[in-house]
C-alpha cells in the first residue's frame, strides 16, 4: 500500500477540548485529579508564561487492510 505524509496544523484558535490534564497526566475521560483543558485554556497559559505556540506535525501513514473491522463502543454519561 502507498505511504503518504500528512500535515496537521495545531493553531489553538477554535473552541475545542484538549483533554483532561494535571502536571503529570493527560487523559480524555474526566477524573477528579485532572483539569479540563480547552484551546482557550492553552491560549491563556501561553500568554501568562510566554511559552508554547502553534505547531505543525508531519506524519507518515501506514495503511493496512484488516481481516475484520475494529468496533469501538462508548458509554455516554
């Protein structure tokens, strides 16, 4: 199969959740020890600390045909 590079831009301009974070852990599910971080949270932190920024990620993608589909189930709270 063909491998191609994919470019992804992270500019933190839209309203979007970035997950639940602490100083040493990141997760997608809400947990009492983690704070919900969104793009606006990151922009505020960036302004206060004069660190961080937008960035680009370039990835190589490996396409592989599966013998059977993978199914995910999510519980909605």
